[in-house]
């Protein structure tokens, strides 16, 4: 029962991340796109952990941690570029 | 004992579906809200509460092990970094909008 629910949640999250990708394509400003990509990163994080646990590969969980760090650095970089006009 | 296990399974499934519901709410807010700040208001909620409920359900499913500790580390990392990122995006967008307003005001003053 739980494994089926986990697969259902993973499929639902992937469909919702496509819906968020529409906002990243359409969004009028840079901040809209950054917010949409932040949401997509969080959803892919949850999908990675769900797939790692349902396929019994426990070491895949570490991939989610690295992916969360990459998404955070990307968000901070784009926000800083919007704020200052340059990086660094 | 069997009843306890069934109750645990029901709690885990409810946590997973509740997290999916909050992700859905955040996605609808991201698509339908009119402004950047309104969109951020919806999506930060889906970050903290949706991921929190899904990961807590998975931790309950795995029991006490290194995998659940790893999942809790990821959860704490997301809970620390996502409000920070949202705060920084809001700050940069606010600065940009206020700078544009200031430029428009000075332009009107000259003409």
C-alpha cells in the first residue's frame, strides 16, 4: 500500500513540476522564473528521495542533498545578479 | 499489533498525500497569482509544509536507521535554505521595483 502511494506521489510531483515549468517559461520577470525554478528544485528533491526509497537504493538519498545545495546556490546567484547587476 | 501496524500505514499514507496536497496548492498559487510576492507567498508554504510532511512520512516508513537520519538532514537543510532564498529574491525584486519608481518620479519632475 505504501509503495503504491510513494509511486503515485512521485508521478504527481513530476506532473506538477511540468506545470511549474510553464511559469518558468512564461514568467514576465527574472524573479518569477527564479521562484518557479526554486519550486522545481524542491519537487525534484522530493522525487529523488521517493525513488531512492522505493527502489531500495539507500545511497541515492545523498544525491538529494547535493541537489538541494546546487539549487540554493543557483537561486542566490540569480537573485544577487538581479540585485547588483553583477556577480561578486 | 496488527492493528497498530495498519494504523501506522494509514498515518504514513495520510502524511504523503497531505504533502502532495500542499505541493498542489503551491503550484496552483504559482500559476494563478498576479504578482511575484503573491507567488512567493504560495510557493514558500509548499516548500516547508509539503516537503516536511512527505519526508516525515518517509522517516516513519523507514524507522530508526541511517537512511532516516539522512532524510532528516536533507529536511533541515531545505528548511534552512528555502526561506533564506525566498527572502533574498523578495529583497532583490523590491529593490528593483523601488529603483524603477524613483527613476519615473525624477523623470516626471524634469518634464
